[in-house]
C-alpha cells in the first residue's frame, strides 16, 4: 500500500471541524495519541517525568463566557502540562459586566501578551470574530449550538482507541441534537473519516437543524437503530437552551433513555459515550453511565491529550506565521463590520448574560488560517 504523505499543520486557529480535511483531523488525533501518556498527569513511563515543555514561557487565556467544568479544566491542565501559564477569565466578574465588548476584552488582554485564547461563548461565531480581531491563536471551546471541535476530537480519540479505526463504524448520536454543538462537530468530523452518523431523537430535537438537515441521517426510533450501532453517544438534555420547548420528561425517558436493557440491543462490544455533564436518570441510567461499556471517563482523559495537541499545533503554526510575517501593527485593524460590533453600546440590553453582540448571525465556521 502506498504510504500517505503526512499532512502539514498550518492553522493557527481551531474554530471548528467543518472546514478541516480528513488528513488534518487525523493529524490532530495522531498528535493527541502521543500526548495520551501525559493526560492523567501520571507518566506511564517512569523515565519520562513530564510532558515535553513545548509551551514553556507561553501564555494562554481561558476566556469562558459560559459555565464549564471539563473543558475549562482540561484546557488548563493541557496548557500547564506543556509548560504554559494559563490566565482564567471569568465573565461574571469581568468588565463585560460594565458593557465592555468581547472584542475589546480580547484585544486588551492580548495587549498584555498572549499566545492563545481559548473561548467559550453563547453566541454562534464569536470565536471566529475574535480570531479576526487578534493576532494570537484562537481555539473554540464551544459556541452556542454551533461547534465544539475539541470535544468531537476527544470523542474520536476514545472511539479510535476502542476500535483501532474510525472508518466503517456506525455512531448514533442520541437526544437533544437541536441544541448540541457536540453533535454538529461530531457529524462534520467523523463522517469525513468514513463513519456513518445517525442523529436519533424525538421530532422536537431533530427540528431546526438548518444547513445540516439534508446531510444527516435521522431517526426517531432508538430501539430500531441500536442493533446497527458500534457507538452510542448520549447527549445531555440542555434545559438552559430550551426557550419555548415543551418536553414531556416521562415520554422522553420512555423513548430515548439509555437503559441496560436497551443497550443490550446494540452490537456486541458497543461503547457508550457522553460529553458530560450528565443528567443521571434522564438521558442515561446510572447503571449504563457507570457500566462496563461506558467510556465516559476515558473521553475526559482523551480530552487533555487532544487539547495538548491542539494548543501545540496551533501555537506552532502561529510561531511560523510570526516568523515569516512582515512587522505588523500590534493588533490587526478591525474590519468595518467588526468595528460596528465592537462599540460599547452593543453590550447594553444583553447585560444579563454579560455579552456583547459581536458574532451574531455569523453563519459559517472556519478552522481559521
Ligand atoms: C458539552 C458542551 O458544553 O457543549 N459539554 C462539554 O463540553 N463537556 C455538552 C453539554 O453541555 O451538554
């Protein structure tokens, strides 16, 4: 068999999986695989005490404008294990509360010296908008129901570990698809690697898929789909995004809760994933979440390795661009539309969430330059 030419990583941002090629996704996963021994902080090889200090002297900003446990902690540990310093930004106690815009916040902190911004934001496209306004790397840690690239990559790594490959598998993504950025990034990524994805849920959660509706197989019948599945990814019912959604919980459990009895219908050796946090007893029973087919905690471990890979690859690409670039202004000039979005007034009226309006309506994702 002809040897594949390795893909060179040239992107300084990781904003989504929609625009990544299969080769780039595999490159990221292969890099993550190498970091896996360091992902728990305990080296499996006693001779090696610590991860390679690839980000020594670097500074990463965790700019989180939504709640997070796993993703924030995982990015923090990933950056720190590679030797970087991590600054934690907390929206609730920041000047966003005084109507400072997101772009002003990002550019001001960048002026203190940053190599990367990891951003989670409740508005679709906010990471892209920030990436256009700063010089450093930007990594998307989840934007609205749009993309969550590192979550999908860690899912792929966990699945690849179990099956040794990512092609020819059938993966059901089950539940609150409509509000899930995890479902979208998984769809964009794993189908490029040759797996089949089926979105499963009640009609209520399969509605509003917009541009991806035509591209994805859907089903409202979990019991009928399970016998085809190698992996079953349960999604959290995302109540915080349920404005105007009337869900009958008992009905939902009857049709879609993953119980041991139901899981027995899946292929032998099928694995169960969940991005967390889990609504125990709603989308999944304790028995399944903590059972032998669950890889939920392994996903979390894979997450640190994936983020180590993503940070070091993106900052590596940034370094190469910085070296080859002509001297540039400290911060890039804002485009007309970005300027409009970054005036202090934009934040008003959205005070409750501590947000500004930049990023609204920006449809397409890009993995960035
Ligand atoms: C997911 C998220 O934030 O989108 N969780 C995560 O990053 N671990 C899914 C969720 O919140 O349900």
